[in-house]
C-alpha cells in the first residue's frame, strides 16, 4: 500500500547513503534489475525494459515509507534498495519485515551488511519496532550470511511459501530479530 506524503529520513553509513527513491533513479534501477541473478534471488522477473523499471519504481519504491535507495557515497551511484514493511505473516503492528537487493557488481564488499545495520538501528531506536523478520530462499546463501552477521535468528522453513514469476514454488527460510 502506497503511503502518501510520507518522507523517509536519509540515513548515513561510512560508505553509503540510504535515501528515498526519486524518479531519476529509473535508469540505474533498470541497469541493476535486468540482471537475472538479482531477480532469481529475490523472486521477481528480471526487468526487460526501461519503461518496466520506471513503472515498478513508481508503484513499489517512490513514496513508500521506510524504503530506501542504497547509494554508494564515493560514486554517488545507486547500487540497491533496502526497506522494512509491515510483515504480512504477522498480525503484530510492531513487527516489520526486512527486504533488500544489491547490484551483483557490488556483492561481497559488505555493503548490504552495513546498510542492514543502519536500518536495524533506525527501526529499533527511532520507530520503536519490536520485531524484524526476514525471509530468503534456501539457495540464497549470500542473504543468509547477511542476516546471520546482523544477529538474526533462524526461525525455520515455511514450505512452499511463494510462487514466483516463472512458475516455480520456493520455500522461505525465515529469520527474526527482537528489539535490543
């Protein structure tokens, strides 16, 4: 659900800027999201056209509360996204679900771990969330590592949890983290 007139704060890390998405991000979103390795780890179809990326940017990212573009400070380049949204599997108004993606060229440099740490700190201290969950596919070991590095606890497998764009059904590996 799109939140109108809600501006998420800009967050800073040592190497990253987490800021709300803007329309000018469409080109870089397309460049990142046409990669099949990214979509296959996140469950969405690789973007096929610039127009598709623009539409997804408008409907999924721009104007959403607590969803940020990940900007590499050194190059002022969009390299991913991170956000927390109400957890659709829990009827707890203080629970949020963490989601993220990162351009493959930037995998393995600790950027997502850095971004997650900042979003966790913001979520627990500024907006007083009591529980943050995260799900990933069993084959997405990089995401599992990011969650474990940030203290998430493995909760279990939700079997046959998601039908993805290509007709495959994937399990979700479920993680949680309680407020500190």
